[in-house]
RNA sequence: GCGGGUGUAGCUCAGUUGGUUAGAGCAUCGGUUUGUGGUACCGAGGGUCGCGGGUUCGAGUCCCGUCACUCGCCCCA
C-alpha cells in the first residue's frame, strides 16, 4: 500500500500522547532514583544471539516475534524485544561483574513482530529496572516495592492488583515440571491443540490458558506449592513477609508463570481489567541463571518491565500544561520592541508566544486558541508612554504596565 | 499465524428497498468588527465514498479480491 503511512503496529507520538509517555517515564525514574537506581540506555539492537541465548530457543518471542536483519557486513542483528537481555549483556561486556550490587533503570522502545491489538504494538515502549548481584529476598521485596511505589505515584494503585507466585529454584521447578507433564499427559486428549503443543515446550503455560477445556483439565492439576523444596518455600515466605511489612497488598496466584526461560523463584505481575485482553501492566521476576547462561560469572538478578502505552492508557487526566503569555504587537515598529520583550521574558523563565503574522484580531484569536493566560499588547499609544497593556484573557481586565516592569508584574503567570 | 468487526470531508458520523448535483456537527478560512480574543450571526473552501475488479441502464449502497484499521486467539509489557 501507500508508503505514506506508518508501518503496521507503529505510531507517531505527539501532543497529549507523548506528554503522557513522558509523565510515566519521568515520574518512574524519579522514584527509581530514590531507591538508588541509575539510568542505563543500551542499544536498541544487539546481535541476535544475545536474545536467542537469554530468551530460550523455544519461546514465542524468539521463534516468531523478533525483528531480525542481516547487516551489510553480514552480522545477524535483532531489534530488542525486551530490555533485560541487553542490560545483562552490558553487565558482562562492560566489565561490571565486580561491582555488584548494581541497580539499573531503563526506558525506551522495544520491538515485537506481533499482530497489533489494543495495548500491543510492534514498536512499543517500556520502562524497567534490573537489580543485579543480590540473592536474598530483600532484593525481591525492594524491586516489587519500587514498582508499587511508582504505580502509586502515577495514581494507579486502585486500578491494578499485584499477583505473585514462586517458580521455585531449579530443583523444585524440575520436579514440578515433571509432575505436570505426567498429569497432563494422562489427559492429553482433553487439552486444546495449543496446550498439547505446550506439553513439550512449556507445560507451566497450560495452567494460565484461557481455553475452557484447558481450564477444566487444569482443575485437578498438582500445585506448585506442593513441589517447592524448603529453601524455595522459605524464600517465597520471606518475600511475602517483606511486602506485608510495607503494607503492599498482593494475591498469590499459583497459575502465574513466565514465558521466558530464565525466571525462577519470585514471579509477579501488576494487572488491570481495564485494557481488555492485555491486562498485564508491569511484570517481572527473578532470573538467577541468566548471567551465567550468557557467559558471565554466576550472578543473581531480579527485575521488571512495564509497558508505557498500557500505563498511559490507564493514567488519569494529566494536569494542564503551563499557560503561555501572548505578546501582541500592533505594527512593525512595535514588532521590534515585542521581540526584545519576548526574549527578556523567556530568559526570565516565562512561557511566551509571539505570533508570526496577522493583525491584532488574528493575534488575539491565536492567543485564545493556545490558551494564553494574558496578552501583552504593544501599540502606538503604549510605545509613546513606554508601557504595555496587559490583558487578562479570562477576566478581560487590562492595565498598563511600564515595559521595564513586565517580568515583575507577570510573576504570577510563570 | 488464525478468527470476528469496520473503512464516506482534517475529526466524529448520517446516507432509506441500488436512482441522477454525497450530507451534518465540530474544525479551518473569510465577513459582521482597520487597537481587543472567547459568545453570536452570515458565508466559503474541503470528498478518486480505502484500492482493484465484477453485477447492473445506474453502485457510497450488492458480489469477489486486496490493503488498512480494530477487537479477540496465540503470546506478552
């Protein structure tokens, strides 16, 4: 079709949309900063192997959702589908492995070749955090508390619920996986086609299938909690106690699992029912095996990512932007003086609009359209007296103010 | 990748059982108002009816294809 349209699943962000995006980014980084997080910006593309090795060859992201290209030089590169792999790669390749614990905040575009839907684009944006090098539950608690704090600051506490689960350590997960496979294998014919496929690829996923047949079949399935070993149970308990100590409400959801291979122990999601099928707004978990799997020293890690588009859609109305001051000269001579006054006011920190053309009526109309709070009018009379007429555009009241006193007089409109 | 819905002006939408110059509101521009905006009144511009093909004397309307958007499945933030 026409080249004059954005690529499927991409959008131009402007006006109110980008204000909301920036609001999410800026408030979340401001909170993360208080928890000791510094920002990291990794490249938007990496060697394809970086994602293949970390996400696991069988995950859907790797098998069908990556934007992968060959460069002119013959390298195989991929637009990042998520943020953790790049941060983990940087952790190793930047030689940071001796500097743990490390806390990173990131924001930026991610790319997944998927069918677009409400709250799901091919280029979308995430904020996320990673905490590397802390193996104790205190890290899990802190990272989840940070997420809750950010959502609270965004005024979304009432709109989301926190669900969590333990995927146990490697030993527990292997035991549980085995139990699940044997349970579902015995009733394979009752499962949906998708889930029969999952049986070999990712049996845990059968548990949170939306298919009614799967839900029925999963009713009597063994519970993860029965297969957690003592170490895993203690760990999960400590995380829950830590959250309770901070009055963070959560719900244990035994069906909560992870699509990506590198997760173990704590998995959590903040979800909403306001976004249709895309209810997950922020999700994360512990990935103790990842760094080693990538070729670094064994290093525990935990983190989460949140979709900025999804958060933006949930956000309540933002406070109105600051209203500008409109400077309105009536003729060419006044125009020159207006230039100087405009510059002075902008230097002093005011938001000032100086129109580009039109008679006074036109300029007043424009002042009104951009929601200016006051108009500073400069005409022949004002020039002779060395003043400007300051008109309050809400009340219509106007007074003459010496040009030199404008900044002081307008102080309330900054 | 699979399934449903929808494509008419810049935006939101009407358009009868197929019928001759395709409409409205909002927005835009001009005027009433050559030093005063918002309100009001008057007027104007703006449409290959997503695209291609077919049926028909005649298609915005019916049929087929295609593209796009959208919702859901899968998966995920």
